[in-house]
C-alpha cells in the first residue's frame, strides 16, 4: 500500500516513520509513505500558501490555487490517482469500520490542513473523503494523518507479526467489543492477583471468561458499541451451545478451589521467556 502525505510540515512525520513496526514495514516493502511539502507549490517569492479570509475573521486560509495544483500533481506520481483523504475536524469520524474500508485501497493521499483550514473550493474541486479523528481541534491534520496511517497499516497483510492480532483488536470486524483485561508476571503485585482462571489451562473456560470480561467492560464503558452486536453475540452463543455436547459439570476454577488446574508449563509467560531468555521461572 502507498500513502502520500501532503503537508506544510513534513518533519513532523520523520521520527514516527523511522521507528518500530512502521519502519520495518517500509523496509520490507509492505508499505510506502511519501512525504510532499505543499510549500513547494507556492509560486511567489514569499512562498505564500495562505491568506486572510474574505469577510474577515481570525486566522488564515489555505489557498485554493496552491493546494489544487499540488494535489493534482501528486496524484500523477503513481499509476493510479488514489483515494484523497482530507483531515479535518469537520469530516466523518474515523472508526475501525472506516479504517477497514481505507485498508482496501492501493493508494491513499492524506491532505493535511493548518490554520483555519482550506478554501472551500478545494473541497468542491477535489471532492476528498473528509475525515476527523475526533471531536476536538488539533493544530493541523498531521497528527490525524499519522493516526490514519497507524490504524490502516495494521490491517495490511504482512505488516503485523501475528496476522490474527488485528482481527481480535477491539472494534475490528472480528470483534466489535473492547478487549479483555490482560495480565502477565508477576502473579501477584501489591496484593493484586491474576484471575485464577487464566492460570487454569482450561481453554474453554478461559475463552468464556474473556468473552464475559469483554462484554462487561463494553457494557460499562461503551454501551454504544453494543448496538445490534450483543444480540448477534447471544445468537452465536446459542448456536455454539446447541452444538456443544453436554458436560457433566464445569470444573471449579476459582481461587478458593483446592483443585486448581495449572496451565501447562509451555503456556505460561514464564515458560515463553525461559525458552527465549533463559530466565528463572
Ligand atoms: N485537523 C484539526 N483537527 C482535526 C481532527 N480532529 N481530525 C482531523 N483533522 C484535524
């Protein structure tokens, strides 16, 4: 996938692009990110990109006769013009569904505004997909563009180490619930312990605990996410239950139980580390 970022401040992206997953993905050729300084399209001696708004008012407006030629030229830099996204607080909200939609594209141009925004004729001529990352105002579209790149790149095959991890992320098409609570060593810290069920090695019980933890958390924090989803999950559960052969009794897996089933040694974080780093478990 190819991103072209059109900005007055390309330097903002440099640190971000040269670290971690993004750096690896770019080096492996799974992702291309091209930065374009829109000021290169200013054609006067003062490099003017903005001007005072007609009708008065605060701030400056990005000029249509600079921005449109810039976008049109960058569109010719690859075989296809790509999808033009304008980052603006007035856009449609960026949700995981929108991220999934963007991840289908071969090429995305990210147009970052500054100051009071763009002359409205930029929108009329270029008809961008206007996207907002939230109901707050940033100093410009750069941070929002980085959010788009970051969220979309996770869905591109070969970018994340574990292909499944993006599918189970909160809000993803495989899971519209918030993620369950996660724990790793130590088993006890300041008197707080890890839920015993996670140490039980009983995968069925662990899965059930995870699902109920996700639902409780989503209901408490983001009930809006459950619209329609909860019913769907309940139906899926009913279907599963019908298929599941009846068991005599679920094993007791609470902390008080004397017969707590331990996870197989190979499934504990200690064991994973021990194999990798030879630490004492
Ligand atoms: N530019 C300024 N604020 C923004 C926001 N909330 N989302 C996208 N672009 C922006």
